[in-house]
C-alpha cells in the first residue's frame, strides 16, 4: 500500500489570531504537518517553539523571522500575515517555487497585480475568506441575481469583530466584484451611509463592527413585493483555518495559475 503524503505547511503570520488557529487545527490533523512558522522581525515570539505558542507540546520548531528558512521545507505556504508582509513573502515563494494560499485581506491594487503576475510562475489561491460556505454563498448570489434581474435591488451587509482593520471586508468586496461583473452594477457606497433615494442599478454595502463576531455576511435582494436573503454566519473562526488547510491540500500539485475558493468548492 502506498503511504499517503503528509502535506508540509509553512504558516505566515503564525503568531496572529488566525495564524495560531491554523497551527492548532493543523496539529490535530493526521494529513498535514507544520514545518515552518513565520513572524515579522522584532516579534517577541521569534525563536520560541511553535507548540508553546499555542499551548501544546513543543514541535521542536522555532518561529522564524526569515521567509527563506520558514518556507524551505514546506509543500505549500498559508499566509495570514498583514498586507505589508505579503511582498517579501511572495518574493520568497517565487524564489522557492512554492504554492501559496494567500488569506491576507486589505490588499492594495499593486499587490493584486503582483499576485496575478506571480500566478504565471506558481499556483496561487487568493482567498480573503477561506470558508467553503462563503464560496457557496457567492455562487448562490450569482444565480439569484441572474434569475431576479434588475427589478431587485442588491445590498450586502457584513459584521465582524471590533478589531477588524479593513472595512468593507475582503470577503464583501469579492462578492460585490462578482455581482458587479454579472450585472454591470455601480457602487452606491462608499461613503457611508449610502445615498438616498437610492439610484437604480447600484450595489449597496453596509458594514458593522462590534464584539467578537467572527463574520456574518448577507446578500439581500429587495423587490417591490418580496425580499430574498442569502446569509452565511461563522460560528467558530476555526472554520477559516480548516478551509485554508483544505485549500492548501487542493492547491498542492496544481499547475501555475490564479485560483480561488470557488475552484476548491467545485473540485
């Protein structure tokens, strides 16, 4: 019997909230192994064991501030770093020809362009939200928009915890981009609140921040006589970690290209 390959992962932003959750979920899996943990230079956890960071037995793996060292033994990189860390991480991934699951949100246009260029050399998944449920919400929203047509106004409502830096979230922007491409809609926002009376043929977005909410996303189709809502509610942020690991498993062995969670869901 052929021994099943255990996927070796490097995690960027491993000391952050999501990075630590990915480490915990990977540590409980028999299908993956963490072989690299990357933090920014000056982070107080650099040099300390990854296992100790998450309250587990030592991994015998020190947290590194060197992308080269963190990535060298990995099959796939999972990135949960802040946007300013993406460029050096992407450069090293290109240097080592390593597949990269980019989960960073709040990317600039220049960073998006750099990712698109890099996808000609390495396989990349750009996933501001690694939930498979969100990928399905996007697909269902496109189906609804196509079926209901211009008679229905489309609005996006999202709520996250009070510490989230970007608003609207990367997830909301990606859903909005998909809907605008389908229906040639124009933004009714920003700024917030949206204009009233509402212009026809616009896409409205509302953002709420509060408490410890992991992530709620709702797409609302409002007609004159009825309303359809498609909602995804995250109950545990471990959902994103599991989705990122599943994305990494899917990406391993793929040819160079720019992929998304839609591709993972469709597999």
